[in-house]
C-alpha cells in the first residue's frame, strides 16, 4: 500500500510486504528511540492525540514517537475535557481538529468511530483502539515483538505456535493480532478463554480459512505446553454490562512462575498488551514472573515506540530524510 497520507484504521488493510516494510523502518528508528541520536525531521508538524478512553502506553508512546521525530503533540483526554461533552459530533470535531494537526491518533469506545472520524478528517488518522473492534498499531508492535523474540531463539514466524489467553471476546488487541497472523503460514493458534468470552467466530473462521490450525478451549494449563508464545490479556471490564459480571471472570486464567515451570516449554515467551491487572483477585500475569527472562512485556511496550515512529515517518513520507536531520544527543542518557 501507499503509506504517504494513509489512514491506519484496520490491520486488514495490510499485505505481508507492508508489514515487512513497517518492521524494517521500525528497526531503523532504534538509534532515535534509544536516544543515541535526535532527528528534527518532523519539525513544525503537529500530532493531534485524542484519547476518549483510558490509555497510558498507546497515548504516551504515540506522543513520544512524534516528539522523537521532532514534531509537537497536542492532546485531549476523556470526553469531559472535549466539546463532545457539549454534544459536538465526530464529524465537526474531525473537521476542526484536522485543521490544527498534520496527523491525528484517536481512541474511542465506539466500534467504527475512528473510521467515521477519519472520513471527515482532512489529515491522516490512526486508530488507537475503537471499542472492542481493532487496535492496529498494537497488533503491529505485538507481531514485531514476536518476530524479534523468535529471532533471538533462532526461529521465524512461519510455523509459530501461539496461545492467546483471557478475554478474547472484547479484547481488540487479539482481534487485530488474529487478522495479522492470517498473513503468515502454518500457524498453530490456541485460543484459551472462558466459553462466554471466546474469540468471535469471524476471527476463528478467518484463521482456519488461511490454513492455520486453531484450537478453542477453556483449559489453560494443558494448552500452554506446546507453544512459543503465551499472549495473556486483561478482562475488558469496561465493555461489560456490569462490574459484577466482569468480576466473575477475573482471575480465571492466571499465569505465575510455578505454572510456567510446570507446563511451559523452556523459553516460551510471555506477552501481554498491558495494562496487566495486578489486583490480587486478577493477577493474570503474576509479579513473580518479573525476573523471568522470557517475560517480554516491557520489551513489547518499548517496541511500541519504534513501530509508532515508523508509522509516522511513513504516513508523513519522511523515511528517507530522518537521518539527514539527525545529530548526536546533547545530554547524558542512562538506560538499563
Ligand atoms: C490494550 C487496549 O487498550 O486495548 N491496551 C493497550 O493499548 N496496550 C489492552 C487493554 O486495555 O487491556
């Protein structure tokens, strides 16, 4: 696809070559993300960062990614601090804000809302999550992480064995990741959730139609033994009719070091889009995994910066100029 000026609304718009291109640009962003160099390539450009649902990683990393390329960020968070609370439509908001920005990232609870917004926007729009539907940049960084972690173990994506665990019904990250996995071959996908929170049929059918082996189960321990990746997710309590209903699923699929040691193959990589729910009754990924070198959740979050920088550089068509506007950093930077 042609990235210059494109909206990023769904991973279904990508072909395999597009993913490879994004990942190779993401690799080239590493010196900037690691603060070895700074670039001013997006000097003068403005990102409109509009988050109408809670967000830490996605909002901050989109903002930092834009800053690291030399651009500026203007933000609105939550409906209450936006004129949408006064009854303004998505159409009007898009017309106005796209006059102030060069690119917009948006998160909104309504499925399809970011697409609707983008239709009225005069600048490219990136979907930062639209309800339970999609979260394309997260799926890209997840796949980028899977590829990097596997490469470190001498493996490639083809033949990947992955277990997705938790709230597969409302989890938009696993929806987008499932779509992306359809671009690869001979995968073994294990979908582990309470029956009521199973992956919607359309995703399961699509994975099977692409020739992948898919098993659907509600039994965690016996289904994480033969996978390369365990991808855990949070119960999406904000999508349930009541907190009580969400609470009834909380803590059903916990992974801790004892379960990992007993059931997983050595070097099984542990992923989670975060936030992990660390309350005692949830604890889907126990803190006792924090010292496990296969816990990739923070490397995964770091990778978000690279992938989001790549998306901005491609959409604003400056990939070839990033290094031209680079110089060494002035400050002492300690990172461990
Ligand atoms: C996810 C999301 O918002 O869908 N978080 C994120 O963007 N990394 C997952 C979640 O909230 O559970």
